C-alpha cells in the first residue's frame, strides 16, 4: 500500500514549478505549486500530463500559486487558459476590490516617490493575479478558489505562512518612503549592471514584500518512527521564514527536506535560520548563474546535508525528485549533489 510523498522539481532556470504527489493508503493527491514563466507553460503542461497519467488521473487536485511574480505565476495563467486538466481546488490570494494592494493612494504615493520600477513590478504581479483568478472563474466555474494563508490545509500540505496579518504588514512597506527608495535603487542597479559576483557579500538581506509573502508549506511525515517535515518555501525571505519559525518553534527542528528559497539567493537565508532548520536534503530551482545559487549559501547548507539544484539536470526537460515512504518506483537516474567550492 502506498503511503508517502514524491516531490518533483522542474528544471526551468530561475523559476519554480513543483509537482507534489502524496499517497495515503494507495490514493494519490496531485498538487501543482507554481508554473514557471509564461514561456514555460508547454513544458509544465507536458510534465504535469505525464505525472497524472502515471496515476490514471486527469485532475490536478490542488493548484497553488505561491505568489504572483512572473517566474511562478506566469505559467499558471497559461495552464488555466489552456484547460488541459481538471482542477479540484485552486489556491490564489484574491486581492481584488477593496483588498487590492494597488489602491489609488498607494499608486500615487509610489509615483510621487519616483518608484517607477517598484510600481511597475507591483502592477505586473497584480495583473497576473487578476488574469489567473479570472481564468479560473471563467474556465473552471466549479473549482473552489481558496487563499493560501496560515491555518489552511492544501490536501495533505499545511500552510505554515504567511498569516493574513504578516501579509498586510509586508504590503504596508510600500507606504514607507525610505523602504521604497531603497528597493527602487536596488532594482535600478540590477537593471544597469550585469550581475556581479555576490560571493563576498554576507548571507541574509532584505527582500521584496512580494517575495516575503510567498506561501510556505509543510508536509509532516513519520520516517523510521521520527516526525519529519518537508518544507516548501517559494521565494520567502528571512522575515517570512522567521515568522513561521517563531510560530512553529521546535516542530520545525526535523527538516528532512527543504526547498531553498528564491532560487538559492544569498538574501533569503542566514546562518541562524539554517541552524534552526538544519535541513538534511536541500533542493534549489535555479539557472546556475553568478547569483543563483549563491556559492556561500550552498557551502553553508552543505554543513547540514546534501544540496541538489535543477541546474545540474542533464537537460531542460529533466527534473529532480525526492521521495519518502512507499511510493512509485520510477526508475530514474540519481541526481548529482552540488560540488561548488
Ligand atoms: Zn522566484
């Protein structure tokens, strides 16, 4: 009888699409978390089709949007519009109407602060969010749309964060002129310079509020009599992760498997968080460029366990897989751990 979890990490460069298949007494639950960029939609769709076929299903039981940045939500918009699969339940934060993050006053504030790039990025995310929600409502009228906030359960996955309060607190940073100026300067610098080496910079730095509110998920699993946790983090930063660690405390001490947040950026984890989580196995979805993954971060994680990255996959159509428990025996090639010095 199958009981356990399989996590598939697609190789899309600095973008996420993760397929999770859990088993309980031989019954599978199929979960898709993010869909990469819009351009990745065909690859994601083919991949999901293959995974569903393995269990004779045509339904994604849970479709999860971790946050609305292009590299996570873009492909989901395409996938929803293509309508290849049935969708049981969709998980997207609905920030339309009076919950919109782009109130008239905020937009005019950001314009006045000359925060052009910050505003553009926010507007793009919100456009993606609306397209995704409207696509779901139009093509999947029977699909329940829920919001992935703390306390919810996405099938067998637990939403650790963000809380609604944390979410609001993060977005209120866009009303802080000093913060917005700092973020705008960073975006400008990123646009001007070719990526410079980040090896000398320390781990841990601020990240955008939109990344901080990424959905953080956990799958608790009993392995050899020990309660272990599998943890998915999308692009969450230190504030989001510390909020979760604060609320869950010792329940997160046995992290068997961790998705390294934000494509292995040096900004999203620091020594304290790594020491608290002490993950046995880490997966990174990244392009393998000068910033992603951060060599310093990888070396730090290697003190605790083994680190794998999608950029070590043999080709763009391949993927990484982690499994636990009694699940499908897919005869696949073992992945090579990262060896950067
Ligand atoms: Zn991302």
